[in-house]
C-alpha cells in the first residue's frame, strides 16, 4: 500500500504535468510526422510544386482530385470552400492556395526549403510574389490555351514575347545562384519549376511564341537533378505536351506512362475548363 510520502510525491508529480492543450481547434494537434495529402491533379502546374515538395520531403502524397468535378463535392468544400486545387489536409488541418501550402509544408517538415534567415526568406517570398502577381498571367495566355483551358489571346505573338521577357527578367533578378534559394532549392523554386519546364517544350514555342531563355533551361536541368529524381514532373510535362503536339483530335495514350495518361485524362474531358485560370 502507498504511504503518505509516496502519495505526496505522486501528487507533486501530477501537478508538475503541464495543463492539457485548449479544446481541439482546427490544426491544434498536427501529427508529429507529416502525412500531408495534396488534393489535385498531375496535369495542374499549380498543384505540382506542392506534390513535388511533399514527395521530396517524404511527408505526404498526391490525392487525386479533379477540378470542376471533385472540387464541387461537399467533402472537398469542407477542405477548401473556394473550390480550387491544390488543397492540403494534414491530420485535421486544412489549407489551400499553392503558396500557402508550400510555406506550411516547408515550415513544418522541409525546413531547408524555407530558410529562416529573414533576408533569404524575404528574397524567396519576393520571387513567389513576382510569379503569382505578374507571371501567372503569362501562363494564362501561353500554356493554358495549348492545354485547352480557354481561347488563345488575340495577339499571341505579343503575349508570347511578354512572357519571354518576364522569364529573362526573373532569371536576371532571382537566379543569380543555382536556385532562387541559392545552392539549395527553396519553395520559390518548387513554385516556378513546373511552369518553367512547360515553357521549354517545343510546342509552346510553336503555338504560343515563347522563347524559353537558356538560363531557364539550365534551371530546369538543375531542378530536375535536385528535386525530380524520379522524373515524375518531366515525364508528365513532356507526356502532356507531346500528346497535344500530336493533335488533340486523336490522342493515343497507349504508349504513355500511367502518370502521363492520368495527366492527359485530367486535362481533356474537363467540362468548363475554358473558365479555368
Ligand atoms: N491561386 C491558386 C490557383 C489554383 C487554381 O487555379 N486551381 C485550378 C486548377 S489549376 C482549379 O482548381 N480550378 C477548379 C475550380 O475552380 O473549381 C493557387 O495558386 O493555388
């Protein structure tokens, strides 16, 4: 039986235990080990940065979610009421918008991709903001029409030229090192890499008048070597645009890899994709 001294010691120990956390709010108890689900499709370059980051960081995976179809279902709207992919679920925590997802995943599980040094972090954020606020518009006028999301712009040559100039300027300002993050890829690199790889495909030059700068092509090689070691991104991008190049009328996926088939399937039968931005 317990004597009085043992009981007193036990009571003191119990009191020393910190109080329980406040009642569960969304995200109050993130799992110790990341098992992030990235809702989206491989055919969406907005999604691929997050998919590549969780894959490289070993902290999550893609959960296929078709825009305009699955994104309208109540179970998806509970994750992202604004419909769009990518969206993230990490335990009971939900998040959307590709930049927010990249920041959350890196801060939680892949810290090397989002260094805490305020100056480097500021530079990385600057590159991400530059892409989102200005260069994403270039994608709408160059990549999206090729993939069937909307009509080509009235002056394709002008839009292609502006896009090429913006790529040159991005390279001059942000790619003084190997990556935006310096020697190591950062979340800004994950953000832009899927789009930059698309710009290198010959069909984008032929149809959208984009001249992909050599520095961007070099970045694509470096990023593939560092972050796309399985070739997931490169095979999907090549597969999609090769198939587009062969003609939308007769898309034969029989020789494509399963990843490419999934990417292509995710592109062509989308109802309402012309409204996609
Ligand atoms: N600004 C958003 C853009 C996301 C976006 O445009 N997603 C498209 C697919 S690429 C989408 O989910 N469209 C479906 C819908 O609007 O229902 C981001 O960076 O995450």
